[in-house]
C-alpha cells in the first residue's frame, strides 16, 4: 500500500512538472511573452501550479474543518491538538478568518489543521466565501454538525461535495443527547451525509461521533465526615475515535490523498489558463477555423483521386487542431491531435461519420468522371458537381472539427499522457474498496 501511495505521489509530481515545463517553454519561445495581457491573466494560475508542486514536496497534509456557526469546529480541532490553541466561545462567529495550526499525531505524519468561519455567518458573506476557498487547498474535509442536519447545512454539505474531496462527517456535542436520540441522529446522518439520495450510507470511517468540549456536569461529593457537597466538573474531550479514524486514513492513503488534491488543483489551474487564452484569442481562432475550412474544401474538391481526397481532408483536420493548440499555447503532439479527432468523430452523433461516407461516395463518382472525361466530355460536368458537393461537406466537417476541438482545448489538454485528468483517473482506478478514496470514486461516478 505504501509503495502504491509513493507511486501516486510521483505521478502527481511528474504531471505538475510537465505542465510547468510546458508553460516555461512557452515563455522562452515567446508565445506567452509576446502577449503581455495574456501573461498577466494567467499569472495566478502559474503561481498556483508552483505552489501546488511545493506542497507536494513538503508532504504536509491539510485537513480543514467546515460547518455552520456554533457547531464546535474550533473545539474539535483543539481537542485533536490536546490544547486550547484556537479561540472558542458561546457567541456566533468567534472564528473570523481561516487559521491553520500544525499537528503531528503519532510523531510521524505532519498535518496542517485549518479552522474556518461558519458557512452561514450573518453579515459575514466575505468570510464565508473565504472559507469555501480553503476547501480547494484541503486534502481532507471535516464537516462538523451537532445534531440532525438542517436545510442550510445540507446545502453547504452539497457544495463541499462538489469540490471532489474526501469528507468525514463529525457529529459533535453527543454529550447533550440521550443514547436513543444519539443513535437515531447517527442513522439519519449516515444517509444524508452522502450528499446524494441514491448513494449508500456513510461507512464507519466517514462519520464519527465526538464530544469536543463536553458541558460541565454537577458531581455529588461525599466527605468522610458525612458532609455532602456538589461541584461542577468538566469531563475530558471524547475525540479518540476521530483521531484514530484520521490516523488510519492518513496511514492507509494519505499520500494518495495529497497527490489527488494536487492534481485536481492542477487540472483546474490548467483549465483556467486555457479558458483565459481562448477568450482572449477568440477572433484569431475563428479566423484559423475558417481558413482551414476553405483549405480543406479546396483540397478535397480539386483532388481527382478517391481515398486520397479523404486522406487529405483528415490531414487538414489534424493540422487545424494543432494550429488551434499553438494559438492557445497548449501542448499538443500529432498523436494527441489524432486522439482528439477520433474522439470528435465518435461523439459527433454521426454527423462527421456521414461526412466520411458521403465523401467516399462522391469521391468515387468524381474519380470515375475524371477518368472517363477524355472519352465523354459531358462527364466534366458530373465531376464538377461531385467536387462542389464534396467540398461543401468537407468544409462543414472542418468547421465542426474546429469548434469541437475548441471545447476540448478549454480543458487545457489535461487528458495527455501525464495530464492531470489522466493521472486522477489512474489513481482512482487503483484504490482499494476499504479506502475513503474508493467512496470518492463512487461519488464521481454518480456525477458522471
């Protein structure tokens, strides 16, 4: 298992280094530096890629606590730390800004615990937005509740699930409930905590009951002289199960979690770079598509030999895809261009396959007309008719390929050999059924 985790970590590093190497090459070659506006636009994403790679090399796992106000997020983290470092109190909104604290449980794994403001703070929308941003940096999420999930909590939980991060539901303040009520609430949380009505109930390591800051209890004290007095005592926190659950997850799949989160951040950053580039160069891209549309139509129309005109049209489509990639400053090899074209052909609802079939029939007719035109000059008219029809279909196909390629390139070519999306799928396909990452894979499958 440890060897597999190291493999996942190394694959993630290779993917990020490849992306940074490519964008570094674009700077040196002048494709980025020649457009100062674009350099400024993509600077945050490039910095994010660098920061993500540095985080991978540091091997620090980030665990962020989320929830509504007064659910005891800070208290849960303090209980894990074994010290009251983070401020807590009876008033709503004690935590004003995200705050992180280093935690080294067991003396082995280095963890960064992140406390966040309540997701429903009144007049605290900016702080809530900041809290949601933290989730993108987190490798594991603790969603803290203190009873049955409210409508607002359920909505917040769904939003966190969209971040595609492993999540532990923490049922805090169990000391306030009788055993019967506590069990009923736990069962409800097991189902609702999945964030999907058709999903299976949460597994034991995905929902944990704790009492991070138990309420003081009145204790009867009987003295040796017969006197009886009453004192208030605060029971110790009950977080051992949560701590053990977190340690088990980190030992079992911590490095894989780190790798997966880094890849998700890299994928989002590369997609943002691609989208900004596409938006900035939209008109140039449209000109290139129309240019190749005309070239392909003319090449197919003037070629008198069947099959060769289809081959020429395919070459033109591949050249169009690579020309768009160069315009956007995205990595693209001939092999990858061919894979994109194949994907477009099989996902176009048969329209481009119809182009191939029609081009074949018209091409054969055109070739026959060209061969027999010496004996029968009227066949020249048939040749021209077939050529014009074939040119129209070929032009339509080129334009469709160009537009479809644009959609693909918006993803930043993250589906290459070491692309972030490819490595994400690779990691998720290798995880064991008893891991929290396996549950994440199931959730992603439900969304697809």
